[in-house]
C-alpha cells in the first residue's frame, strides 16, 4: 500500500494527498505533519519506511469538506485520491492485492464547487493570463476567467500597464500564468502584488497555435465563428484556462458557458488603489462589512448577490445600457405591490447555478436535483406575476423564465420525494410509486426489518434476557448483543432452543449470531442493495436530463438574478429616498443634495445625527459653446470638517449611477466617467520599501499620466508627506497639470491655502470650503460645503478634541502664534525658535485649565454679609437663585 501511496504522491508533489482508506482520508510523511499543524489534528505513526516511523494523520470522509476549506484558506492545494475499484475485485487478484486508487480531482482555490466551501454571494473565479509575441513592446496580453461553480466564462484584452487593474476588477481566487511570463522581470511588480494568487503553469497549456482547436473540441463545434470575434491572445488565455481545468478536474467536464468577450471601453476602469480607497466591495480591513456592497446589497438569492457584486466591480460606460438597467429599477419603484410579491417569491429560490454545476461535475446530490425542481416551480410562478408591458431587461427575463422546459419539471416532480437526503448513497430520495421495481424492493427490505424486530422479541423471551438487542455493523452484519453477565443464558442447551454462535467479545458485552439471523441478513442486504441500485440509476437519469437542459436553466438563473438585483435596488431607493440619476454622453457632473451612502447608513444604525447633504458641480462652465473639459473644485477647510467624506461620496455616486442604480442625492446629472481615480488617505508599502509619501507620489503619477477629459479624479492633501514648500509646490503643479493637460473633472482637497489663488489663473477651477463655527473658543463642524476659501485649518482644535495633553495644546497655540507673527512680518518663520532655551517645551509645566466663567460664584464673591441688612441679604439670596443654572 505504501508503494502505491508514494507513486501517487510523486505524481502530485505540490499538493497534499488525501489518500482514501475506508471511511478516512489519510495523509502520510510530510503531508501529515503539515495537515496536523494546519488543522489541529493528531499526528500519529504507522509502520516504517526505510527504517523510519511513518507520520500519519487522517480526517473522516463525512467531514472532509470542513478540513478542505481550512487547508484552502491557508493556501494549500489538495489532491483527492479515491478507490477506483471494488475491494472484491482486488481480492480476486490475490489475498494481498491492493485496491486500485487514483487522484480524481485537485482542489485549488479557483476550482471549488462544494456549497460548504463557497460564499453564497461571492463568485469564485479562476483566471488565466496569456501573453503572445514575446517579452517585447509588441506583446499582446489577454485574460480569461471562469467560475466553475456557476459556469460563467469571460475573456478580455489587456496590456502591461493595466494588468493589475483588470485582474483586481474580477477579484479572482486563483490565477494561472505561463511559467515564462511568471518569471519575467518586467512583470515582477504586478505579479508580486498578486502574491499567492498567481501560480506558474507549463507554457504548453497556453499554446496559441492549438488554442482554437482545443476550444472547438471542448464545446463540440467545428468553428468558433458563432461564439464571437476573439484575438489570438484571448483564445490562448481561454484555452489555457480549460487546460488547467482539465488538469485539476481529471475526467469531470465542467459545463461552462460559451466565452463572452468584454469589449474595450465597455466598463469603467478603476485602479486597485481606488478600489481600496473607496471600499467598493471590501472595507480597508478586508471584510465585507463597511463596504459599499454591504450597504446596498438587499438581494435575496445567491445569484442575485453575485450579479450585484459583479456589476459594482465593473460599472458600465454606455448610457443606453445604463438606462436599460435603470428602467428595470424604476419599474419596481413605481409598482410596490409587484416588488413585494416578487421579493416574497425570491426568498424561497435556491441557488440553481451552483446546483447545476455540481451535477455536471458529478459532485451533486439529491438536494441539488431538488434545488433545480424548486427553481423551476418558482420560476413558473414568477413568470406568471410579470404580466403586462415591461422594460426590455425585465421582459427578457420573463421570456427566459417562460422558456424553461416543462417536461423536465414534470419528470423531476414525478420522481423526487418531498424530503431528500444530502447524499445519494443514503437512498430514499425517489418518490413512492414512481418506479414499481423500486417499490417492490423497498417492501421486501422493510418487511425483513419488521421480521428482525419480531425475532428480537422472540429471542429475548426465549432466553429471559430482556435487554437483548439485535444490532448491525459493516463488519459483523446483524448480531445479537447482550451483557457479559447474561452469556450463560444463550449458551444453555435444550430441545427446541435456538443455537447461538459466539462472534465477538467486547469490554462489557458479548455478540452472537444465529442461522435465522444470517439468512435474514442475506435477504435484507439483497433487497436493500437492489433498492439502492434502482435509486442510483434513477438519480443518474435525472441528473443527465438536468445537465442536458443546462442552457435554458442558466438563462433562467440569470433572469432570476436580474429580477432580484432590480427589485433589491428599487427597495433600497424607496427605503433610503434615493433618486434616479440622468446619465448621458456629456461632461456634466451636477449633484444636488448628495450623501455618502455608507456613512449615512452607519449614522442611522447608531441613531446618530442626520447626514448633511451637499451639492457638487464639476460640469463645464456655463456658456461654453463646445465643452471640452469639466471643472476642478479646490476644497479647503478644517480637519474633521468632512472633506474626505465629500470627495468619496461624489465618486461613489458616479459608480452607483453607472451600475444602473438610483443614487443618494436629491437630483443628479452625470456625464459618463470612463476612468475613476481616488487618492484619499495615507498608507505605506514597507514590503516594497516605499514610504507613505512615495506611495502617494506613485499613485499621483499614475493619475497624471492616465487621466483624460472623461476621467473623474479625487485627490486629498497631495504633498502632505514632505516639507511645506516641497508639498505646496507638488500640489500646485499637479493641479495645473490636471487643468491644462488632463482636462478632467476633479475634486482636490488641500490644507495649502495659498493654492486658492489659482482660481484667478485657471478658468475652470473653483474654490470651495467646509463651513465651521467657533463658539467660546471651541470649533463646531457643520459639514456643509460652500463656495469660498477657508482661512485656517483648525488643526489645534482637532488635536484638543483628540485628547492631547493640555500643555501640548497650549504650547502648540504659542508656536502657531509666533509662526503667524513671523510670517506677517516677512521674516524667517523659524527665527523665533533660535531665541528659545533648549527643551523649553519639555520644561514647561502643565498649567491647569482656566475655570469657565461662573456668574453665581462671581456674585457670591462680591457680597459683604457683615454690612448687609436682613432685607438686603434676602434680596441677594433671590438674585443668587436667579443666577443659578436651571432656576
């Protein structure tokens, strides 16, 4: 056996080998040590190899999915090795023959299909990267990605400078790359950013010369002409992905959709830094909570949640396509009764996409068949609700639901029981009366079981042992079990008494058998085996019929997802008072009463104050005959005033508008944005040796090189990570470049108040500021945006709010006053520091805060009791009472 294990392991050296032995998957040698550490299971020993003990660890087959999930999460790949012949066949070859085993699949992050290992609302994409034309400037790149759990399959062109943006827009779980590309120094930076997601594979998998032929063979067609027009690089990537699936899935053939090409310019490009900054699908902490997706997701089905996430990751750029989605949302906004009825029906719809995928890979079970049947029934009901005239997207969805095969629904309804088990090997999932032969086998099996119950009663009465039980296991079959103290009762001889044969002695009981029990066991086993065989045959027939109808079933699944997303976005719009934006081909960007969706939701959940809505208008100046560029707002104001929130909310409104959703604003008109850049917040990259300022400059450089007239840019405090004059100079030059060269729409927040003078020189630049109010030395943030310029940043007041020691705050006020005085006098700002004693700040004693004015205390101190008459004293007492708070 160990020779067989070593041979199979040698063929899969980069995987942990799950080696099937009975009811366990066993791991040996280094695999066992790795699994024991990762899973927290016991590491034992079994036999010897080359004189050394063999480490061994194992996991039960029934709970293998849980262990697989933990190993995949820790970055391991697992080869699942199963018995591929019956042990009885092995015995025919000789008593010591080993049962044949082989790897039936490789489990990797991008090829998971098990329901327990997947997030219901998140797609699980496997991606392939291909390059044709060598490593030179003329090389062409392409990406192909597929979700094995749903069958989705897409391809697109890419280029070196955009690879990371295109890859992270998909959020793949695993990326396969030709080994030559993987080790190419020119691509080291983007591949390093991907980390363990990317893995090298032999270049032959991506062979462009045979790519089209391999794709034709997979889909069983003579030509790909009916699939669309693909570049050679796209075909190479698609063929490489299919080759990797063949390598990992072995004999199983995934039911993938025909590859769909993502056209150049069809979606809004959002670079990785911007995705992180805006927290579109994940918060900065890496979780889903706190992200835009978590805030807007009110879908009720797995396919609906995945479709919403896909749309949010790739907003559209075609106004007509956006309007088509908006019309679907509007239909449900305007018909609340239909919306509520539809959402009630959707609550019971299973995840038909993933059930269909598991059935096609022969990893499904009776519950997947039941999920398909439930979806068919729900789809028919929903299609019936969608009567009358509907917008184009909803009408198409209704047609796809109506086109579902009624014969398949009838077949499954007539075969499947109301309650079905998880595993097909458990049987009991075929309805009584569906198959006459199965009914007969079940009747024989069930009658035999009643005979066993009668036999147990007879044996107990005959022996006088009331605790006697007839039990069963896979080793002994049926046997009689009694306590050891009752053994003499079964061993006594006598005429007419049943003869009991001793089978096994346990720690506290004895086990026996009889001739009648052995004969009965044979009959039961035969009947049960026949019944199970008939059910498995029926399961195979039902599964084949479902897989044969994959295309209409997938179309219906997508239709249900579209309905779910449209109704969910309508529910969100009505509940949160969002409006339908106007999206067109202009350069307009006018938002009235805009709000940050995530911050507003957080305030509501904590019963906080109402979010302060603000306007934003980056449209070209009024009166321009031929608008060629939008406006730039230069935003000044205090820390904690809400500048960063204002910047982000306008970017998020643009994203929401272009996925076809309503937006958190009173009114909005947006010209399509083709690229979105956000540089908000501070971060470093110590692993790459980059300081916070260096990261800021790299991201700013990318914006200045790539932004165009249709781009939306939001920049926050560029230049803050270096000296004042250096930072001011960089920020000054960056704004000029955005205005004159990029000519994009932009929001630029800064604390360099000197920059506001640019509004006199740059025609499309406008100054705006965050309103604040001072009251008795304290600052109150109003979070309102108005035209104008801030005169100060109120940094010291914010430091006080943050809890800095009073001595530090007072010292800061003193230094600020000196700096401002030196600046006004035209002298060197730091000249006054030369006159201060060394360590002055450290030597200063913290002065207790001055007590606030107290009119009662002041009035009391002014009294002279010895000089007052009784009447004067009484009047003074009344005056003090009048001055007291709450009087």
